[in-house]
C-alpha cells in the first residue's frame, strides 16, 4: 500500500509530517510506502540525519501550498501544483492508495471530491470523527464536509458511519442516534423529522431515534448523525470543554491537596491523553471513491502516524466496499 501525506498542510509543516512518516515505518509491510508530497527542499531538510528511510519513504515535489485561510475552490484553481491538489490527483491516478492531510479542510474535501468523485450510490461525502466520551467512542458524522444537507445525506451518514465504526471499533450493529432538540420523534426541524423516517426504514441501520446533545456523553448511541455545520460546532465544543473542564478540576484538587500534586499531575496527563486527537489520527472523508484522512491542523507526529494506521485499517477492512454494498440495498440510493 502506498500512502500519500500532504507534507505542507499542518501548523508545523513539514516538521510533524516528516516525523510522522518516519515514526510510521514500523507500521509498514515490505511492500508499503509513505509518499511525502510538498516542497522537496523543505522536506529533505527534516529528513537529513534520519537513517534507513529511503526504502519506506518517498518525496514528491510540488511548488505551491494552500494556506489555511484560503477559499477552497479558488485556491485549488489558482494553485494546481499545490501539495493538496497533487495529492488528490495522485490518488485518482492510483499512484497512491490513500491520502492524508492536516491542511485546509475545505480545500482537501473539494480536491478529493473533484479528483476521486463519489462512491456509487453516495449523494454527499461526510467527515466522520471518533470522539472519546466517558462511555467509549462515538462516531459523529458529518463534522464539516456538508453544511447544506437533505434527509438523504444524513441517512447515508448514519449508514456510512455505522460501517466505519463497526469495522474500526469492532462494534456489532452500532446504535445510531439523530441529533435533535428532543428525543421524541416529532421534535426537530423538517430535516430531522424526514431523516428519522429514512433511518427508521433502513434495516441496515440500527436506528435508536432522536438524541439530545447531552446524550453524546451518556452512552446512548455509538453513532451521532447531524449536518456538517452543527457537527463542527459540536466537535469544537467538545474539544474545548474536555480540556478546559479537566484542567479546572485538576487545579482545584491540587490546591485542596497540595501534597498530592505529583499524583494529580500524573493522573491528569493520563486522562488528557485519552481525549487527545493525536491518539485517533484523523477522520475519514466517507463516501469518496478512495481513502482520505483529514487530520487536525495542530496534529503532531503521533497524529500523522495514527492517520497512516487508520488509512491502512480502512483499506484492509474494506470499509468502502461495504458502504457500496449496503447503499445498493437502500431505497434512496
């Protein structure tokens, strides 16, 4: 398997991307390779001093970079030799089997959709992120790929995220909840009500009904379905809350029991690591005809390495193939 990495995308690119590629070598089999796509001189500057990388890591030079604040489609049109655009084209041409980026999410999604197109039966791809909660992992879909959704889109997000979580998390028939303002079937706007009907009628989705925001942390569901606008807000809220609340609690304990400061600090580090996005690598863009992993802009080398692991899991566990098979059985595909 050949896995392409946008070396110019993250906040500390290409340093963390190169370090992540080096760290991922122990995941690779004899025929596997990582391809770093970006400015060759900048990449090689961080490869200098590393040993035994040539047999596992390749460098593909590009001359342009899409910045985080650029408008996605305009950036791709004006920068055809950007690392993001070339990464997607390499996947389209099957020069690589998967691609990873911590860069501009909108541009990455646009590049992937334009180059790879959609899987048969998919209306709109969605980003599904694994969110650690007090009761285990929950897959949220969508968290930013599609902010203008129709019921068919959300229905497919529920199915695709179920397939993903079942394969990656080894969960049999994940419970799918639809985010709404109340648990009752009649609650929510027209989009939510119509989506509920589609999910309820699909035998391939273990739909449990509407769920509220607080249910994300109570173990009610394994998959949370929502549109990309709301999903992105939920994601950022969870990220900030998890770290902020935990630090506040640990700070209070440390002040109340200063003699336990070292123990509290150690315990805090262990807990925070469980909610560190680097531990989960990235989120797949489900529904595209390929394997695209979207990493957090602040991902360090651990996040990049775990994204490589995630790309390999998506391939070996045939997530895309299962999605296509199940969508062919649905009425609205």
